[in-house]
């Protein structure tokens, strides 16, 4: 089975690792995850996966990005729009238009609201929902986290932050919302009351811009291939937009994984965030005792506890 | 005067910005900074700046990275080593060997402790200090922050975090240490008790890996040109090391800015973190009320309040 830990930013910094054997010590967060029982892993429905294929890179390498969409009750109208935009082929032949360092990569129709537009904006399909700002958060989880959700405190941005159904969320006053961690995918919008349709998307490629929480709809996260976006040249225009249209990266196709032939469907699973292993993993992220570390931090913010996600064997 | 705000991740996400005039509203954090009096800006001594020149990119563009070294009492022995390594030419003709997504870019001698080494490791200059782990933090600031330091709470990683002399730091039990925010530069090391010499350096290119605080020496931050590092292709080997030596980016030279001819010395200044403007800026980062925002967050973590830094006119 191929393991692919989401955002595997957990290894030590030691170049001398090559030359030295690690001293004995407690397991690392990754080692804890590797020991999880098979039943602690939850398969992600192919209906919840998007496969975005960029034009090959300068050396001809394939560039594929896999995005997991958020489950209900989060951002449902926008997620429905994104499936509709995907299935109508609307995302095919758009481009990555903006790369702002330590912030976001954004993709969409370069002719949409762009003074440098070279042509007509692409017409949107019928049937898109118009969402209200209230949808940036939900009260469907009730007034508190479920008994088995893993909570993280303190959080400078909310009364409470925790993991629900494998996702990082925060809550206050009976409302819960997804949070802007690295790799999360959101919906670009104009000024209020515009909430965006889903035609313009971005992903976070820097320190968590949590000030965007509750101000924009989050709809998913990149679970594979983010390096094809985060490693793109930064745009030199305002907000990181490319001034030179030739710098944009073409997006060839976007497909819902369940619409692909079965043999081509990528299969992923995430570590249940209600399980015992996730609790041990999160504790170890907050208190590193594996050999490289001297002083355990004594805490971690929710975005420094990435949910482990891996490809499963069938999809290789 | 050319303004260059460090890590300017403060603008809105709205593509429609192009087509819409912003509604009236409170000033953005950047606008607050632009209104600061001249005397709130503090010049950075050229002795504290390193200019690192990478090989030109594939299109022949110059790639220059400017690093600001930390002031006393932080990491002084390592910072001394780094000036010595620079002035002895040791960093010339080394390379960027590791790019791990959402974590770090690391540079040094690719023949150092590397099983794929193609040659002998480069001998280090005489006079390097051997530092102790206790040096990862300092008690020279006393038992608490100064009256005029700007504090940030809560912090999941420390009792207190605040800005001192323009730098993000955290404190606990009479000890204070610099923190791993985006763009901070640190010293690679092996297993304890090794503390690294400064010959192997890294910078953070993802969500703040605060679990490294007090476990590695932080020595500075990238204040210009980080996109030349953060936009590099990710390494495919363990920890993001390049498996193919041809993927490494050559570092041509590193110079202390004060050793350059005066006309070539880059000049930068930072917004005093003890001043009134910084307090207003930090408050606005925590509570965005500029036109794009609907819900102010009510807080911010210390790494989401980047210290404003800009080039001054003479250096253009």
C-alpha cells in the first residue's frame, strides 16, 4: 500500500540524518500514524474528489492535483456548484492566474473581471446556486463539538477549534466554520454581498490566513499535487496576478473522480479524527519527543496538526 | 520611495477588485502602515544584511535574496559564525539542496553528510564557535516583556508571545526565544548535542512550524526575494532533498551588505514594533474592517502579523 501523508511537514531538519543513526526515542507523529489499525482509516468517496490536470511542465511531466470537497453541513451550496461547474466542463481550459507568495494560488477564467482580458468571459452554466454569507458558517453541528471530536485550545481566532469528520473547524456561539489552513480550497468573491459562485477558486500556500475564516466559503483541500501549485512562479502584478498572460498555467481538465473510468479513479483515505490514533498523533505533534527534539512545545495550533491522508493501493 | 512590505499577505482575494470600486470602509493594515510617521521606521544596519545571489533562472533573470540577521541577545554565536562563513567565502558555490513543501528550503554544501556526495565536503573556516542548546533561548530580556513591546495572546506554544526589536518572539519562565514564522531563517543541525555551525541554513516556506522553536537556532529572516526560494521545485527524495543533483539551485555568492561598495548596499527599514502605528496595524490584522471583510476575526497569531519591512530610496 502506498502511503501518502498529507502535507508531510513532520520530519526533522537535520541534513546529518544521512550520516547518523537516530538515537532511541518516542515514535514520531508519522510513526504513530503508520501504526493505526486499518479500521481507523476512512475512505473518501470518489464523488468528493476532483482531479485537476494542469498542462505538463517545461520538462513534459504530468501535473495532477487532487482536491477533496467538504462534506455537509459545510458550504454545501458552493460544493454543489463546483460539481456542476466540473460536470459541465466549465473548468476545462481555464488557467492559474494568480500566485501570491505566502498567501494563495488562484485559478479561474482570466477574462472574468480583468481589465487585461483578451476575450469574452466564459458563460456560466445554468443552475448555479446563489449563496448567502450566513453559509460561511453552520449551526447544524449544534452548540458544541461532538463528544468524540478532537479539540485544540487555545485558538487566537475562535472560542474553540476542533476536528470534525476529518476537517479542521472552529466554533463560537453555536456556529461552526472550516478554517483556512495550508492547502484548503476556497471560493473567490467580490465585495459583499457577493459570495462567489465557485467559478473562481484558490488554495492557501502560506501561513494560515485565518482572518479569512467566516469571510469566504471554504469548499475543500488539496490532498495531492499541491506542489504543482505552490511551486509556481509568483505573479508580479498586484495581488500576485500575472502581468504577462504567458505566465498563466493552463488547466486542461477538471473531473469528479467518480465520473472517471473505475481504473482511473484515485482512492484516498483519511485517519479518523475521532479515533485513538489521531489523538495520539495530535498529542505528539504538540509534544515532539522523537529523537531530533529537545524541548516539546506543549501545544500546537489546529493548522499545525494536518489530518493524515493517504492513497490506497487500488489507485496506484 | 519604494515600498516593499515584508510578506505582503494582506490584500483581499477578490478577483473582481479589478471591476469594482472598493466601498468606503476602515483602512486596511497596509494603509495604516503607509500612514506611519517617518520616525517610526528603523533602518536596518547593513552589517545585519546578507545578500545571497542565486544562479539566474531559466530565463536569465537575476535572483537575489536578502536576509536580515537577528540582533543580540538572540542566537549571537550562530550569527557571528554566519558572518564569518560569509566573509571567508564559504557560502559561495554551495547550493539549495532541499525544498519540502509547506516546510523549508535548505541550502549548504551538498557533499556534507550526504550519501550521494560527489566529492569531498568543503572545509569549514577556522574560528567558528560551538554553541550550546541553551543558546536557543535567552534570559537577557529578563522575566517579562518590556513595557513597550507589543504582546499577542493567546499562543498555543508559549505563555506569551510578543514583538521585540522588530522580531516575533515567545517567552516562558524568564526565557525568551525567536519563533518559526514564514520566512524565518534557521541553522540545520544533527542530533543533540549538535547545535549546527551555521554552514547549513533553511528558511520556512509554509505554515509556521512552531514545534521547532527552542529546538533549533533561528538567526534571521528573508526580507526580500523569498519567492526565489519558495517557488523552487519541490525535491522528490526523503525530506524534500533533490534526488537529481541537477535540480539543485547554485548559490553564486553571499555577502554582508556592509562589505559591498556603498552604491550597491541594499537599505531596508522596519516599522518599530514599539510604536503606535504597529499597535494599530496589529489590531487591524486581528480585526479586519476594510471593505472586503464581513466578520473581524477577533484575534491573530503572532505569525499572522508580519513586521512591515521596506526598501528605502537610496537602495533602488
